C-alpha cells in the first residue's frame, strides 16, 4: 500500500499524518503547517470529500476500473485501432497482468484511488468525534466515512480478490485491511476475502445507522447517502448470497425512490430508424432514479474517436423488438454500434459515468427472489423494470414485453432470464465483469488484429493482479496465482 507512504510525504496535507504519528504537541504548535489541522466538523467534511474518487477540475480524470468493460464480453474489439487513439488500452489480451503502459495514467490506478478513499475515511473516523461543531453532524459525517470505506473495499476486493465463495472465503486472499490513519513502517499483508467482506458489512451497517439517526438531508448525488448506502449493501448481500438481506435492503430503496428512467413513451420504429443517441446523459443530476455518482469519463476517447470500441453482437442481439434502450443509448458508425451512456457534454472527461440507480435495486431483488425460487415476485420486478424501457404502444398486444411463467421451465432458466435483463439494463456501467465473476467465470473470447484472445472458464485471471508498483514496493504482498 505504498501510496499511503508516498501520498503523505508528497502533499502539504501531511499535517494529518503528523497528528497521528507524534504526541509532541509543542512541535505541532511551532509547525507553520499547523493551520491545516482539521478542527471543526466542516473541516472533516471537506476532508472526506477528498476521498471520493471524482475529478475536481474540468478535463481532469480519475482512472478507475474502466478496463473491466474491455476484459468482459459487451465490447467489440473488431474495429478497435490502438494506433489511432490517443490513449490505447490493451487489457483484452488476457496476459498475466491486465496492466499496460498504454493505460490511462500509464498503469492501473484503481488501487491507488480506492485506497486513497480508505485513508481519508480512516482520518475522519478516527478524529471527527473530537471536532468542534454540531454533534449530530459529526456523527453523520462519521457514518458517511464508514460507508465510503466500505464502498472502497468492496471495489478493491472485487478487482483484486477472489470471487466470494462461502466455502473458501476464509482462506482465499483478499486485499489488505487498513482501518486507522497511522502509516506503519512494516509491509502490509492481505486479509482473507471473508475478513474484508465482514469489515465491509460492519462499516455499512454501522454507517447507515449513524447517518439515519443523525440525518442531515444531504442532497448532493456526489455523496454517499443513507439510501445509496442501502443499495450498496443490497449489492454486497447479493454477491455473498445473502438473498433475504438483499431483498429487504432493495425493498427499502425501491419504496423510498419508486422512480425509474422512463423510455416507454418513445416510438420504437423511430428509435430503430434514427435513434435517440444520447439525448440525456444516463447519470444526469436531474434523473431522479440516480442515487450516487462517481468516477470520470475515461471512455470518452474510446467510444467517440475513429477506431473506437463498439458494442458486441452478443449484447446487441439480446435486445428485443420494442426495447428502446439499445437505440436510445447507442448509434451506428464504422465500429458497429457505439454506446452513448457515456456521452459528455460537450467533452467533459471529468463527467461521472458510474453510479447507483434504482433500476439496480429492482434487479438485485429480482435475482434474490429467483435464487429463492420465488418466481412470481421475480417476474413482477422484471416486468416493473421492463414497463419503463419498452415502447408501450408497439405491436397489438399491450403486454408483449412482459415476462410470464411460460417463458421458463425451471428455476435455473428464471435465474438466467434475470441475468439477461441485468446485462441489458446495466451494460457498460461497470457491472458485467463483476457479474461474470459471480456467474462462475465463463469463457470469454475476443478477436483483434486477426488474433484470438481467450479467457478460459474459471481462469485465475478473472482476479486481477495486484498492480506492479505495489508489488515492487511491498515485498510481502502475495501475488494472485496465474
């Protein structure tokens, strides 16, 4: 976790590390940087804001896990030309590491940014109780910091740790847990997958309680709030196969925010003929179904420049007649169909393209219902979602878009129907790679430049390698098997 040491040394904000590494108050009083010492709840709130993985300036980027969409199976590489693009990416080759010098920033920065979020959260959790200011606000900010730490660890464990398996989670290598802001000299070692998930759940539920009991009516969608935290908790429960909890948490979100992004009023024939490409950014602040936004638009260059990435035929062919989604958020060009969920206006690469939205809560709950063989409830959730995505006036049958009992003959087929709907609705929102890990890590094949690249079923490369910079710095860090 070398970023912690380098990060603290490189920036003027080092006063925070001094606060935690020394007990010499006289030294702090004489230090001209002491004016940076956080002392009020406002100070700690601003400090926590720095932990969110978002750009702060126009055209700035915070590269996260964008490469997972190229690793997965929703992107077509046939027309992709890394020699044309300013910022080529080559993780699709499925080498021993996904890292390449051509990546945004020259290496995988997701590790850095998510551990940076952990660090800021740790500083707030450890010290905000002693700040001056309203006690309820202090406790809310502390709860928010816990949720942010849980969010960061959830991303880290699903990038660099083994997929959750209850039978092996206690021994499978996860990622290092760092729960205080003190920088230690010794090397960090990896905690187990189970230990990391236990901490994620502990932080989530403790943080949610603090936020709800001390609600500050925060409106910003760039901040984790109680119901975005519950949506995250429902995702964690789904990933760990705690289906009852997933249903309960998803239901709370759906009842509090009973709104979906509605495309049902659009005409399918017009959409298919001309398209509505990118009329509304999918994570627009005005969209009431959006609960949380983060990240930046690393994909701007990859989808809109010559030689761009396209959607895979496998994904395109999943959309049914009457389904507006494909044509609302994509348009045809030389690379097949290019997706528009990421369309910045006019070219804001700092625009967030990741987030939590209510549709995921419905899909989480539908999958949990299907896994518990509660088919009627699963179908109801699927149809509630589909009613807002299909042209309601298409065809002669007003119920043509609905899933029925006759569409499947057993539980496994229903589970697959839910997975297919999840793929259609959440495509290119950085869910697919993580879902494929949950689905048993199926075989993936990419063709590029006349060469075929294959990720075999159950391949250990479904767990990404720890970034090389971290391995070089931390000799005790266990590598993922290859």
